[in-house]
């Protein structure tokens, strides 16, 4: 059995099996405190309050249930998707670590090798992240209170700087694709800011990301077809 057959027939089925089991366990554990309050202590919220809370949460974050899996799957693959949504900190920790692991290993995102390398990068990030968070939860408040205000303000720019570095890393490999997407993103977000899409419910929260994702996919497919013909 060659590497590709092993990946498709052994690795991916095992990933889906383990990913579903751990995902369901994660859901169960997430609801355990609420179940304990309901079963043991008899504390039950009113159905109207539950419905109101769900509608409020879905209105604010519901679009991410669709946008994030579509956006991140091409980079991290099946295993990375299961790990990312179970461990959290996806955009600010898992995706950057997976992307940098692919850059360091010189593999392409969306390939079998890229998926495996992304999984390794995310696994390391989860171990380190949990360790650092544990220390941060104990010492974080006291340490942050000792920092100057200028340093605290600078911390707000960590995530944009991180994604800017990733853009440069991948942009060097796909120059035309990156330039087109940067121009498209600027135009799209300008139009959103000017209110051209106000007729769409909550467009400012999801249209920019979703539009860039699908346009990028379309450009990538067109580029692949042209490359194949050549």
C-alpha cells in the first residue's frame, strides 16, 4: 500500500472515527454542568429564556458555524478541523501554528502532506497552549498589572501582525493569487463599510470573510485548471 492509499483508506477513516468520538464527548462534557444543575439541584431555566439566549447567540455567532469550517478546512484538513474546534483558539493560535508548520516543512496547504503537517503543528500548539494557559490563569492577572499601558495597548495588535506575517509567507508562493485577493478584500470591505450590503442581515459580520473565502477558492480552481492545461 502506497502513501496515498494509506492516507485515504486508513488515516482518514481513523481520523473521522476518533474525531467524531472526541467531538461528541466534548459536547457531552460541555453540557455536563448544566445537566448537573438540572438533575441534581433541580435548577431549570424557563423555555422562553433558553430560546431568547439561543437566538441572541445565533444572531451574533451563528454565521461562524458555517464560515469557519469552510475557511479553515483547506488549510488544516480533517484531523486539524476536529482538533481546532475541540480545543478552541482557532484563528489566533491553531491556524497560524498549522500554517507556519506547513511553511517550515515546505508543503502545500490542501494536500495530504500539508494536512498531516498541519495536524502535527496544531498538536504541538495545543500542548503548549494548555500549559501556558494554565500558568497564565494563575499568574496572568498579576503579570499584566505590572506591564506599562503602552505594552498593554500593543498587545491588541498581535493578531493583525500575526496574520500579516502569514499573508507574506503564503503571498511569496502565490503572488498573483495573493495580490488579487488583497485588492478584492479591500474593495469588498470598503463596500461593506459604505453600506452597499445593508440589505443583507448582519452582512458586516460575515460577508467579508465568506466572500473572500469563496472568491479565493474560485481563483485557486481556475489557476489549477490553467496550470494543468499548460
